[in-house]
């Protein structure tokens, strides 16, 4: 854990929400899903399983390839595997969440198609993906997305009722960027130089990591267009595709799903 992350973790929650509103924007988006107790939720790219508390009443299945941050704890992952080949049967989950993962896969199209495969018809995908972000988890960092690219990818993967909106605008974006100034200026220095410069680092930390991001949090409401954003949230529904001559058979009564559900119970 870096020095800056350690300082941030010690702040009160109300201040962290304003200094780094993106994390709480993602959390509130996922919390808004509210699946029922009978639903199955797949967290595709679950990492350290930070959303487990949001799905305590339903079957929450976690999947990850475990190639993200080296310091992460992947011990709570249910399924170890790639998102391009999800180790689940077709149409066996009701919700899929995929947060801050799509930029790390080599083929976003293949991942979204695979998510569509495991979702039942009418099932919901909740996805977040970055537009403006620094390189991270190198070398597994490949893409950034506009709302139009996300719309196109989701439509091609068989989703409808697509809702895409930014999580914050230009000032949230600016506030986050300012927090990197002390890291860039001081973090690479030798220890003895950093000790000598600590008063200056402390001042820059207070200004660029606390004061200015806090001001930017309140200024963000002035950005009506929100063409600059750190991240987009997307909600989409898997389309029903009636089989020729059969019609729309209720999903939970289909013979195929019975087999799929039995496979899911084995997790």
C-alpha cells in the first residue's frame, strides 16, 4: 500500500466520498440493482469481491482471472477463469455485474458476447468502464471507451434497453487528475531527498489531494454536458430471441434451463 493510499484510507467516509466520488458512484450504481432472493448474480471480474455485501440475499457467484493488482487477495473468488470463456452454462444467471474490467481484456466484444450467453433472456447487465483514466495494472490495460463505443458493443452483443450515463463530469475528472501531482513530484525521489522535501510534499498533498478535489466535487454540478468523465455506467437487458415455431417459452420452465440450473448449484 502506498503512502498516499494509507492517508486516504484514514479519512472519514464523508470526505472520501467527495475527494474520490467515482468509487462511491460505482457502488451506488451496483446497489441500485436490488435483485430478489431467488436471483443469481455473476460478478464477472470480481477482484477482491468488494460487492459481496450488496448481494447477501441472493446467489452471488464471483469470477476472476486473478491477474490484476499483485497485492490483491483473490481467495474469495468462486471461479477462476477468463471472461472470454466463462465456466458456466448458458442462460443460468439473472444479473451480471462487470465493473472497471472491460479495459483489461483483449477482446471486449468477445467478453460481452460471453456475458450475454450466460444471462437468461431479460437478464440485466450492469457495467462500468473508463473514459479517462491513467494506465494501470500494466501490461494488462488495453482500452478506454466513449458512450458511443459502449452502445455499439452492447448492441452487437445482443443487448437492448441500453442506458449509459457518466459518473461525474469535468470537475470530478479534474479533481482526480490533480491528486497525481504530489505522486509525480515526490514519490520517485530517494528517501533522504523526500525527507528534506517533506514540508513541500505535505503542502502539495493538502492542496492537490484534499482542498482542490473537494472544491471540484461541488463545482461538478456546473458541468451540464459531461463530455469529460472518468467513467460510464451502463445498464442493459439481454434481448429475447423467440425460436422459430416455438415462441417465447418461459425461461424457468424450459428443459434446457433445468440442466443449466443444476450446474449452477454445483458452484
